[in-house]
C-alpha cells in the first residue's frame, strides 16, 4: 500500500536517503554473488548445486540453513510497539500540519504515509534479515497484531469514501497484491534458484531484479495504470531497487492475517469518532481530539501497553516480512470478525445475565452500572418466567467490546454476557 511524500504530507523532515548499493558482481559462472545470510551457504553455491543436482538437493540444503523457527506473519519483531508508542509516533509525525484543512483523515494520512516512507528509506539493522525499528505493529488482546499503516490509512479512506467505500478499497488493495503475488510466485519449472529462495524466505530486491528483470520491468510499467494519484506520489523518485522492494512487499503482504482486521478497525474508529474529532474548533483542537479518541479506542480494543509484554509477544516474530506469512482471506476474516464489517447503528445489544427474581436482577443492574458506567440503556426486562438484565441498542462492534468490559468488571455467569440482535428481544 502506498503513502505520500514528506513535502505533501507535512509529516516533518524526510529521513536521510539510503546509500546507493554497489551492484553485486558475477562469479566465473555468471551467477550473481550474494552476501551470506548468517548461515553456511551463499546462494551462488546453491545455484551451482541446483544446476548439478536439481531443486530437491537445494531444498534439503536450504532446510539445513534455516534459523530457529519463527511465527510466519507479516508483523515484524523490530517494529512491534505499545499503543502509547504508536500514538507518540503519530504526535511526532503530525507536529507540523500538512496542507489543507486538518481532520482525522488528514492526520491519519500523515502518519500512514510516514510509516510507508520509512519502510523504504531506513536501512536494515541487519541487511536483508532484520529491518529498521519504528512503531508500526501493536497488539490487541481482542484482534491480535494490528498494522498501524493499514489502520491509519483506513481512517483516511473512511473519511473520504464512507465505511463501505473504505472497506471496498482495502479489499481491492489486497486483490491487487494477490495478482502481483501470482505473477512473481514460485514456479516448479523454474530453471534458476529464484523460486527456491522465495519459498525459503531468502529473497531480496537484488535477487528479484537479477532473476526476474523482464517481469520487474513489466510490473513497474503497469503501475502507472493501477496506482492512485496518492500512491503515485508516494513512489515518485523511487529507484529500481526500491520499486523491486515495493513489488516484493506487495506480493508478500497479500491477505496477511492482520491486514483486514487492521483496515476495518480504522474504518470503525472513524465511524465512531470521526465526527467528534472533526468538530474541533481549530487544527490544534482537532489534533488533540484525535489523540484522545485514539487513546480511548486502543484501551477499548485492549492494546498492550507493557513494553515487556510487547517484547515477549514479538519474540517469535520474524525480523522482516516473509513470503510464507500467515494469510486470512476475506471470507475467513468476515467469519472470524463479523462485527468489523458491520456498520449499522443500534443493531445489537447485550443480555448480561438472567435472574430468577426481579429483586436479584435489580441488584445486578446496580452492580453493573457502578462497574461499567458507559453501558447504555441498562434495564431489567421479563425473560419468560425469569428476568434479564439487558443494555440498550448499539452497533455490533460496540457490543463486542462492551461484552468484554462487562465480563471483566462484573459477575455475569458462565459464558459471560451474550451479544444478541437488538430486534430479538431479551
């Protein structure tokens, strides 16, 4: 996914441009020499082995050179952060206002474009193995790892396109990424080492340029027809290595397990808080409201704030994106998180508990009201021969989050509060 350049976004001074990398030489056999990856075998050795013994021998050797197992996901270890760190990053990137009116969407755009830009200009901590560090991935106890670039981008998209339009745009991006993945993916008939490097998560931009030069040229030329104006501005001035990295990253990121949840959380944030944020009296008020509501939203989805816990959660993540990252296609995402794709107001409510006597239900109401004052429309209703403690109507997403808050704060019986359609009665 793309973002805009610093002079457009107003996100502060641009990071220093990366140093140009010298072209890697060819060996006597005309095979591109690649640097070691911390294990015993260079790809040049693997290429020779492949020519002599075939892909099966290469696969056995690659299996022997792999590091300790890691979770195969797009979120990466060096960019895992607390919610507070992500908000501090946003504060820094939006300290200088962008051009035009300041809104939730414009502030979100500054942040996600900055995250995109840094991914392409900051040098790796360990070349081709551990990428640079900044606050991009946060962990929600409700939704797992969240990609802040996707989250903030979809706040912008929701402001511009509405909830369904932003959802459709996010799905379109994943579909385009999948088409790139299909184009550049492994080929069982590949006579080069390229497919084996890809499947073994050892590929880099130089490999792609060397082994798939014609495909790179074709995709790069086709970008002009498929990228939006904002995306074109983001990649303007990229050299061929940065474009190759962009193509690889798109292919690796297609339907990554955290993408759609991150997208839809951004959409839900704007649906719930965008109007309030944008009603600020001036730019400073809008920015403060945005930060305040982000803090509230991160607390509601239970974003981890302990640096030690983030380090523990991130310990098994890879140092950089991988071809074999775990996937979550649209149908599975909708089944797992239906509330993230629902935008109706007043469609659901909670049945918190059921009591044999009204007096017991009234005491339960008082306890829940004290423990969770934000629970809307708390009341006792008849439930057959019993009495149910229920809330007023709210969106599906709000009901899911409120259930977790109620279950933590009050004794609600086995299974906790029940999320039900508002029209279904108690």
